C-alpha cells in the first residue's frame, strides 16, 4: 500500500505542475495565441470541442478532463486562455489531478507488476504481450492520423467537385 501512496503522491505533484503550467501558458498567451502560429492548433476540432465544453460547464469540465486521454491539455490550456478565475480553476485542478494520480498509480502499478510477473514466469508470453500492446498502440495512432488526414482532405476539397 505504501508503494501506491508514494506513486500517487509523486504523480499528483507531476499533474499539478503540468496542468497548472499548461493553464499558466494559456493565461499568459490569452487572445494573442489565436493570432499567432498556434492559431491552427487552437482551432482544431479537439480544442474547439474543449472550448465549447468549458464555456458551457466551466470548472467541472476541467476536473473531468483528467479522466480522458488527449482532452486534458486542451481543457487546461483553454481554461487559462479564457481567463477562468483561479478560485474556480484550482478546485477543479486539485480534484481532477487527484483522480488522475490515483487511477494511474493503481492501474499503472498493477499493469507493471503483471508484466514483471509475466516476464519472470513466462518470458515468451511477456514478450508477446508487450509486442501486442505496441502493435495496438501503433495501430491506434495510425488510424487516428489517417482519419485526421482524410478529414483535412475533405475540408480542403473545393465545393461542388
């Protein structure tokens, strides 16, 4: 149990620094980011979805964003660029960050211990499991990139063509 508490504590500090730093960058950049080279990235579908959610729901979106993959950075950056007041942002950061740290500490340590046991007892099966995991991750990344490229191509195609 001490291992989980130590890992969760370390992850909590990391997430507070990372998400808080992302919020600070958004706060400092403010509206200027929309007129800079970042404008294309900020106007991506993910960022626009995060911005609409934050405008509608506020701090709870920031807290829940920690339970997602890929939405967390957008939510924190946009909360900063939209100048969400600190008394609303900080509780969302603390609650969401704690949930993120606990999930990753328990599930992450569980997966690492399972892989260590698998490698120790059945090395070939451990290598196969890591290989399958890598293939799944590569497949997911490739699928998302192709889908994004197809979407970009559709948007760039002239109307009526």
